[in-house]
């Protein structure tokens, strides 16, 4: 039996980003479809076409070039390749000029306030935890742009002192490597910090709860299945409550999609 977390031992808290603190204002497929219409692509694909096409392209890119291309040409080139593959999966092969116009529109969207919104309970929770003197940080399967641009743009960056993102460290949750990076970064602020003194919070059962516990962190699974604004990215058995699980509202329809989008 997995034991619930012991709050008294916690000195630092690590948090996931997408689905935990922020959410996409609209579905990725609809954003891509809107951009295709704006860019006046020939026979622009619909959101219904783009949903499975992008999911397949994203999965292939994650396998071929893990961590948003951290060992390659960089995250923007990674996204360009992934978006082009999504179009190809829809049977669309725009010219280079048309694709550049289309891709820029998408990339700008996810680098602006139009792309994300802060979940209503995020800021109050961060303020309450900071007031208790806890050291807060980010451990997320995201590109660098999420921590360098998105969090500051949304007014969340002042809450955090340490960061571990997949693109920078070359590891993705639930791999222990990313949790080690987070622990090392947190130790600057909390010398002699031990793994069991860190609580990791996130909305993925496999990546956030199981991965953190396996590394030695305490963990809290944040069940956002009752919030229609949050895309649920991982298959979770909704019929049983795990120790250390927090449920937000009644169960909602289950959706699937890629994590760590920009």
C-alpha cells in the first residue's frame, strides 16, 4: 500500500505546469485549424482531421527526437517539423512559403496570452504555500519557452525558485533524471534537502505521481477530470482514489491529447 504524503516533512514543492497550473484556451486541433484558415492554406484541414493527425505526428516526434529536440536543432525546429508532419498526415503538403506563414501563426499563438490561461485555484494555492515558507519550483515535460516565457507572461514566475524542464535537461517524467535535476536545483535554496522532503504535484498519474514516488519524492496526484477546461492526457482508472490524490469536482468526459504543448 502506498502511504499518503507526510506534510510535516515537506520543505519544497515541485509542480507540473499544463493541466496543473494552466490550461489551453482552446483545443490544439481547433487552434491549428483556425491558423490554417487564417493563413489561407489550400483546402485547409478541419479540427476533426487535425486531431488524430497531430496526435500521430506528436507521438512520432517524441519518439524520434525526445524532449522537444533537446539534442538537435532546438524546440522551434522541432515544432515546425511536427506541425508539417501533422499536415502531411491530413494529406496537405503546402509550399514552404505557405507553411512558414501557417507555422508562424501557430507559434505566435502559443507564445501569447491567447494560448493559455491560469486555472482559478493556481494562484491562491501558490500564495498560500509561499506564505508557509515552502520553496516552490517547476518540474515539467515542456519546452524551455514554457518556463522562460509562458509563466512570466501569466504572472506566475515570481512564485518559483527552481526549474527542471524536459527540453533543458534531456529527460522527461517519469524518468528519474528530471527529478534529480529538480532536486539539485532546489538544493541551492534548501541545502541538504532530501528527496522525501520534496512534494511533487501534477495531473498525470504515470508521470507525476508514480514517477515522483519512484524517485523518492512525496507525490500528490491532482485529479482534474472534473474540470472541462483541462485536457486529460493520461488514461486513469477513475473508479479508485489513490492515496495522495486530490479530486477537483465530479468526473467529466475523458479526452486524450499530447502533453507539454509549448
